[in-house]
C-alpha cells in the first residue's frame, strides 16, 4: 500500500486512536508493559522526499500507566520520571531515511527527565484511508530500544540471585494514527 498524497502534508496525531507502549524486564524474567496515554503531535510527510518529512510529539509524563497504582506512583517519582519537575517527554525528528510509504527510519531527539539523546525508530507505513466523517487518516508503527540510564533513570535494586529488579533496556512501540 502506498500513500496517496503527492505533495507535503501535515497530519495531527489522534491520541484516541494512537498508543505508545514501553516494555521492561522485571527481575530479569518477566516483561512488564506500560503506556503513556496523553500525547499530541504533528507529522509532516513528503512522500516524494523523505528527508523533507518530520515528526514532533509531546507526552504528558504523568499519564504513564502500567495498571498497577503503586508501580505507577514509583515511576512518577524522583526515582524515575520526576513528573513534578519534568512534566513532559518529547520526541523531535532530525532525519527521515527511506520511503515514507514503506519501511523507513526516523532519527530524532528524545527528551526524558531533561536529558536529550538521539534515538532511531524503525517505522512502517500501516495504511491510509478516509474516516466516516470525511477526514483523511494515516497510520504508522514505530519501534525502537533505549537504555534508560542514558536519560538519568538509574534507580534499581540488586537481586540476591544475581541481576537487577528492572532492566536497563526499554523497548518502545508507537502505534500512531493521524488525521490530515
């Protein structure tokens, strides 16, 4: 499937039809997943020139949820995100490589807890179509991995059997739908 637009177009992320998830190992044996539920952003796409495309997204750090209240409170504390001091997490692309109507890479600056690092997301175009209200929609699936320590998220606990309570590697999955 290819995009139908032949000129650059700006799309607004639809937070009600988008999902941002993260996954970490707990005790080195179980994967714990969570999400950020409040976001807004813009995607500018140029199907004929990927380098002219861009994305910018902001997440409310306090919207983090793992469906366990005590864990969510800990993730919002100074041990992790410190949402009182750093209320947002942001991503701003710096380069788009490949064809935006297929599989491509987005390189960008991810800022968590006031620390900005470059990350690479593998992105796949998922489709485009008209919604029942006449709006045009587009969808992308992006995945990537970060080391949480790069962003100052260093809290952990050693296990007596070896290893640590929370993995340093965090897997990211962004399933994004936007309206143009």
